C-alpha cells in the first residue's frame, strides 16, 4: 500500500486570519492532493492585545467556543494520566537519566511507541505523521534548552505530551484520514512551558491554532522567536487578562464612545510622542545610561524621559535614558556647585541620602530561595513574584513584575565586579539577597515612576566624616540604574567608591577643580521674593 505524506505550510499573510481559521483548508489558496502527498496551508496566529471595542473581542471568542469543530484548549485541558502510562514513563525517564548523555530522540520515541505511550490511529499514515511530528518537537525542545534533554523541565514536558496526546489529539482524530480537515484549536491566556510545546506539536501536525492574550504577553515567542511556526497579529490597544467569556456581552458602544476611543488611540499612539499618564504601566523599564558633560547633568535632569535622546518604546519595553554620574571634588564656583545640587534635590521625586551605609544587609543564607527561582538555569520572574519571601506583594502587579524582571537582569548580567576568589554564583546570590530588601523610601520612588514622564532621582552626598558607601549600597544603585532612575553621587574628597565595585564604563565621573576634606553639606538658602515676582502676584490677584 502506498504511503501518503502529510505536509502543512504556514500561511504567512492571510487576508482575514479569523475567517481563514474558520474555513476548511480545502477552500484556501493552497491545497494539493495527490496519491503520494496531501499538502495544505494552515493558520497559526499569536493574537496580541485587543481592539478598541473590547466587547467585540470577547464576543468573538465566545462565538468561536460555540462552534463544534473548534476546541478551546485552555478551557478543556485534561490533566489526567493513566497509572500504567505514568509508570512506563518513569521507567523510560530512569533509563534516560542513567545513560551518560541520555537516550537519543529516536530511541526515546521508539520506547514510547513500544510502551504504547504515543496513541495509535486507525490510519497508518496518520500514525507515521504523528511520530515524525513528535520527533521534530522533541528536537526543538533539545535545541532550546541549555542542558538539552537532561534539563529539569524535560520530565514534565514528556509526561504532559503523553497526557495531552491521549486525552485530546487521539480523541479528536481517532478515525481521521490524511485528507480530512485537521482540528482547529484556540488558546486564551497564559501558558506553561509544556503547553507551549504542545501547541507547537499541534501546529506541526497541521492544526489551525490561534493564541490570544489581551494584555500583549507573547509567551509563545520564547519557543518561536523567529516566527517560524506562527505569525503575530498585534492590536494597537490592550486590556487586562480576564476569564474566558461564558456568554455574549450585551453592552453596545455608542458612536461617541467609539470616536473618543479612536481619538485616544491616535493621540497616544507609541509613535506620536504624546503619552497619556501611566500609558506604559504594563511595560518593562530598561535604562540607557547617557554619556554627558558635567553641565549636561543639570540640563537633562529637568527633562522628562520622553524628550530625552534615545527614548523609545520597543514592543513591551520602555527604553529610559538616564543619568548615572559621580561628581568628584568641588567646583571653584562654590555657590554654583550648591545651587546645582539643590536643583536636583528639590524635586518631589527625589530621595536625598547623606548617611552611609544606607541599606540593610543580612547574613541569612538565600541559596535555597535562589535555587527555587531557577528554571532551566535562568531566574523565573513568575517564581520570584510567587515566593513566600517576596515582600513587595502590596505593590501593583505591573510594578512587581518590573522589579522582579530587573532583579533577574541584575543577577544574570551583573554590573558589579567579582571580588578576588568570588565565584560568579556567589556574586549572583549576593545580588539576589540584597535586592529582596529594597528600602521603603526607594519603593515609594518606584511607585511614583510613570516611565515616559519625570524621571525619579537618587542624589547622594558623601560628606568627609561619613563612612564610605558599602558594597550593599552599590548593589541598590546598580539596580536603580537598570530600572531607569537618575543617580548622582557627590564626593567632595574624590576618594574611590563606585570605582571599587562597579564595572568600568557603567557610570560617568566628572572631576572638579578642588578636593576638600572638611566640606559639610550646605542647606538651601531661603529665597526672598524678588520685586518682579511680587508684582506678578499682585497682577494675578486682580486679573
């Protein structure tokens, strides 16, 4: 009997992806059926965000759920596994772990077939197609994990693949033939690693798949960063992740409401340069340290983030140009020196520090907490936020994720130098521990930070009689620099502090004319009302 090959090709530019998803592949532009091969185009779209009229968005999701040939997988996912299948998987995984480099993928899939862990169709061509697709997805997992098939997540991946192939794929396709329409699948909301790979397997098999996330969280991109298996459709607007709709919404947007929403979108589009308050609260902050002169500091310190050079929004990240400078020594123009400093510290969004060390330290061992937050050798933002030691749970969810993401970046790409005989892991553990204890006044600074608007500042004055900044202090400075906060350190003695701990070229040093060892901080002088200001007040009062 002649073998039939099943070949599906991703449709990269459908005119109407939602309608094309609902259509039969036989009615699409590309469909060929010969004695040797069945070829057809498939639809796979990551739908990010939501349209202005979000009622229409949720109503369309509900409408899809009412169609008998469409599976809302996130709602019907069956996590049951037979005990005999689980035991067989344990045996395979035990042999895999005992083999020095692990079992080969072909050997692994062959053993799974022998234990009847890969479900069988009535059609031999469908069986062969399923085995080849499974091999390709296992190969993809191996390529993308630093430890390959010996990664910690491989056990969960394999168990879930078997579980869902038996609970879903074979139930949908038991009597299916290669010339029949393949299943159509919708996923709404967040995904685990296993769920992403199962959706990938469904795509490889030839299923039409739509992945919706109204808050523009594109988790599937982690395994499909080059859009090799799916394309994206991104709405200009977004909304919070809500439960999957269980009924139609009755509200109807008025013409005036639609017009105002459309105007709001045009006015506050990311490319317009006009941003409404808290427009980017769902984005992650990423700093870009500006290289500048001493005079530039006091020019750009007064500028909002959105008008500073190189400010931009890239997908879900806001690039915030920031100041990170040390002013070493004192200017010969003493009055100007204090005037500029007072300008910086009079802003409402400024924390001024004169006593050191200014952060607490702990001797507690965070090894267990750090290890718990690792997934495939990388810190997991989700695990950090969900940990029982997490003390920032009262903050908004968006800010919690921004802090956790910056902690992850700070640990994985340290700005601090390693001390002599200090392994990289010990440095990362030290950074991790310190950033679980951010002072309250700094947290309030972060809470008030609207990424496109005024940039909060940390100004430090290192008086000669004060102890030097501790390494723990500098961990916090590095974190705040990464988060997008302006930092200016005044050190009239010119002694080393940041230089001892931070990587070169991560901050500017501006050396002024004099090094002084007895200069105390000078409070701002009370300004008298000038005649012209008094005249203006009188004028405003009467007119």
